[in-house]
């Protein structure tokens, strides 16, 4: 009788978990791509947490890191990978509320070192640059988006009375900006929101709105971030049909690279611009919750004008 009960429980457990069973090959599927800041390499990350660094010039594999390999951080810093996800591992941002005030709390290695208050209206965002220590926040009110910035004080201090300086005010007729990001060096901040069909670029040092595009939907952008070139004179963003290259100061369209026709058949295809402004990486996006593994792939393609290179995995 016990054997029958055990078998029944096992069958029920197997059925209930069928949608969560992991294909042994799933860990090798590519999940994301990160550009560098030196126009030399790009980094791919797989579902299992492994990372590879590829040469941007010829597409050769330079380094292959297994999940948890501590040496990977050294290379990430060496090539100045643009997304600071890796530098935020010890950084924790928590948000609390005190009546009409939002309080952003920054913790590093679980110890409080930075906090500041902003008016609460449910439409605020904040960001901190990991190298310059600058903090910026945006808030939306009365039909306009306001941007403020401050140099972060020393660690373990509270910024309740910090002098936040207004960087820009944008009247956007109800089109709210939703994201807030720093450029690689911290010289610029930008908001790029496909959902509100608007984008803007702000010079932090000059406290000046460089440009805005309230009809961003016409660009068909599918990204919340820009990739900058080494000199930060140009930036690139992904669209449904490829990649756009813009002048940072003017926002003028400088160039574009189209997605090859053969890649348009993939429903889960994703485009990641590279810092050379001449190429992007294409993958069949996959994550650990995917159950249809046929849509995933461990392949990576480096795409340039009139050229798409499938990258190998030999050092």
C-alpha cells in the first residue's frame, strides 16, 4: 500500500513540475549581451551564469568563464563593460515612504552609506553612477519631467539636506519619461522610454538639455538603454529592425544597420548594439523560465552591414 501511495505522489509531483523541468542544455543558452566601453570586445551571458568575452574586430572567443569564476570581474573592469550590473552586486537600493516623501536608501555591503529624500508622487526614479558617485533623480509633475543631480557625499552619511541642483525641465505634454540612466563616464544622463514614446539626453556638468525626441515611437526602439562609443560622441540603440546610431550632442541620426531578413523569423530574437557603432550582436533570447527550448540557442551572431558572422566557441 505504501508503495502505491509513494508511486502516486511521485507521479503527481512529476506532472506538476513538468513545466519547470530543466533541459540539460538550457544552461548553455545565451540570455544577454553587454557592450564594452573601449570598442574592443563584448560579453555574452548564458542562462547558467557563465560568461564569454569576444573580440569585436574578428569575433574570436577570448575568455570563457564558468559561473562563479572570480577572475571574470577583473576582465569586466579591464574592458569597462557598459552595463554596471556586475558592479552593483554589493549595492542595494531600497525605497521607503514617509508621508509625501520618498526616501532612497543606498547600501553597500549591507551597510548604509547614502540616502536622500524626494517628493513622492508615484512617478520618480533615481540612479547612482558607480565611479563618479553622482546621484540623479527625476520626478514627473504638472505635465513636466524634472531632473536633479548631486555629487554623492562620503560613505556612511545621510543626504537629507543635500543641495540637489536642477539639471533640466522638460515639458512633455503628458508623455512621461520612465527610465533614468548615466552614460559610461557619467557625463550624460538620459531617459529612454518606448512606452511613453519619448527620449532625451542631458549634459550633467553643463546642466543642459541637449535634445529630446517626443516622437521616439517613429524610431521603433525596443531598448531602454543606449550604448556609447569610447569618446561618448555617439550612441546606439536597438530597434525592431536593427540598430540606430545617433550623435550624442544633437540627437541627429548618423547611421543605421538593418537586421538581415533571415533573422526576422525568430520571435524571440534580440539585438544588442556594440560600442564601435558599426555592429550589433544578435541572439535567440532565452531565460531559465523558458519551457520551449527549441526557441533558444547558444549561437551568437555578430552583424555588420552586409555581413552576419556566426561565432564559434574555440579559444
